[in-house]
């Protein structure tokens, strides 16, 4: 009887020690995450073109929470050597990024910290299972300003050009000089948030999230959809700019710069999501048709 009690106490002590390690690991991760996210919210995420950052983090947290049962069911097989090495590299990246104010390095190190935590907790199986939420967090990292400026100018010019020609087709009095569009007596400047690289980056994350939730078995279909998300994002930006031009032309500058301007951002995501679903359905039809044809040939 005494031996059984002793074994029970040892088991309880092992459980407490195991859970205490997980708790300390989680607290350490939070101590790293919170200061960076506070700074990002104050400086970066407060702007219109970077406001998607908190949404990306919330979605990634939801994806991890959704698979918590599967992660807990994995056997405890920590990859201590790989996890410790990756943790050391991620902490080095975090220290350098924070001390030198390199926000991309500082925020990106958090993904490596989470990956190392999974390795130290459950091993390689956990990292393979949670690869998409970790990959999805890449979209919360602010893009380098040099890259944004280099890509945004041609993107805005292309969106303005397509919007102008589309409205010309419907006989609207519209003219364009660079990214400034004249419609009637109004002038509109196509801003970075309306048609820049950041908006396309956000829409790409939306498409990848859709692909992960739908989880098609066909790799070809997934690859094609991921590639087609780029032109879909461009079309959605064109629709947003056209809506703002039409609202300004018919209802005045106050309407175009007021509530409708913010609502056009929601329209951007709705149009993109609708196009993604429509393109995905078309790809599914082509896939089914080709499968039927192959089956008929084999028959």
C-alpha cells in the first residue's frame, strides 16, 4: 500500500514538473511577444495599409486553438537539440532586431520562437502539424519600406489605368495623370492603401487561409489557386477604386471620403473572397471533367 502511495506521489510530481515547464515556456514566449506587439500597434498597425497585422495574429491563434486536441494527443517526443538550436537563433534574431529597431527581424523571430517551442514540447510531429499557422504569421510582419515603395508605384499606376479605361467604356468623364484620376469636377489620388503592395499582401493571406480551411486534396488545384490569387487581388483593388470614383462622382467628395471610403475596404475583401470562391469552383469543375475523361479513356 505504501509503495502504491509512493508511486502515486512520484507520478503527481512528474505531472507538476511537466506542466510547470510548459507554463514557464508559455510565459517566456508571452514576455517576448507582448512588448513587440505593443510597439507594432502604436507605430505600424495604426496605419490603414498595415492594419491587417492583429487580424493575422488572431487567425493564427484560432488555427492553433482549433488543432489543440491533435497537438495534445501527440506523444511527448521533444527534439531537444533542434529545438534548443532554433530557440538560440530566434532569441539572437529578436535581440538584434529589437536593439537595432529592425522590426522585420524582431517580429519574424517570434515565428521561430513558436516553432522551437513546438519542437521542445512535442517534437517534429507537432511542428509538421502546425506548419500553416506558423507560415500564416509571415503576413503580420511589416514589409520593408524600400520594397513597398518600389512595388506600390507601378501597382497604383496599373490599377489607375484599368479603372480609367473601364469608366471610359461606360462613358464617364474621366481622365488620369499618373495616379491622380479626374472625374467630372473631382480629383482623386489613388493612395497606397487603396492599391498598394500591402493590400495585395493582405488579400494573398486571405486566399491562403481559404485554401487551408477548404483543404483540397489536389495539389495542382491548390497551386493554381494560390497563383491566381495575385490577379484576383489586382481585380479586387480595381473594383475598390472604381467604387470610390463612382461614389465621388454621383454623391460628392464628402461621400467618397467619408463612411463609403472605409466601407470600400470591406468591399475589397468581399470581392476578393467571392472571386476566390468562383475561381476555385471553376478549377473544381475542370478537375472533375478531366477526371471523368481520364476514367472514360481507361474504361
